C-alpha cells in the first residue's frame, strides 16, 4: 500500500486543518496517510518509510515557522531525493512559506514535486476547502502515473 506523511507547523490551527483536508483527498484514493504536527517529528527516522511527503507551514513575518525549518533539515538527513513531494500553507496576507518549502524540497532535497505549492488562507472558506481536497486528490493521481 502507498503511504504518505503530511507534516504541518501551524500557529492558529489553519495549516493543520488544511493538512487534514489534503489527507482526506489522498485517503479517498486508498493511500494510507499519517498527519503529524512538526513537533512530533524528532529525528530523520521519523520520516522514513513513506512514498510521498507533504510539508506545510503557516507564514509568519514572511517566513515558514521555525519547526518546519527543522523538519526540512531532518528531511535532508533522511535522504528523500527522488521521493514524491508536495508543499502547502495557510497565510493571512503574504504567504511565502509554501513557496519556500516547495523550493527547498525541489532544489535542495531533490524531491519529485507532484505539483506547485498550495497556498490558501483558511480551511473554513469553501473555495479553500475544495482546493485542499483537490490538492490531495491531485497528489494521489500523480502517484498512480
């Protein structure tokens, strides 16, 4: 069975909620999904054994949150080169975090990114909910190609 991990770092819960919606989109295609808060990942071995990695962070002062930076360093140690990946994040007004996560996964970690980053404001807005669910479904479709 294909396994995915979604790791999120959230300030007020929006990024976590978006991660769960992405997980729902993946699960509907029969993919086993673990959704973890960044604080749950203690070392690179916590990132092993998955077929796809989706990392997300809120944007705060134009940056991803600190724990997501740590996750990306651990991901580098876990040697995820060539693995499938996705990036997402919630934001209030600027939204740089998903792009920075995406670029790190693509250019530094050498991952096979299934799509560009998902940037949404809220898991509560119907359009954003739909985008998050579709992002998960898109990742699932790309895994089957």
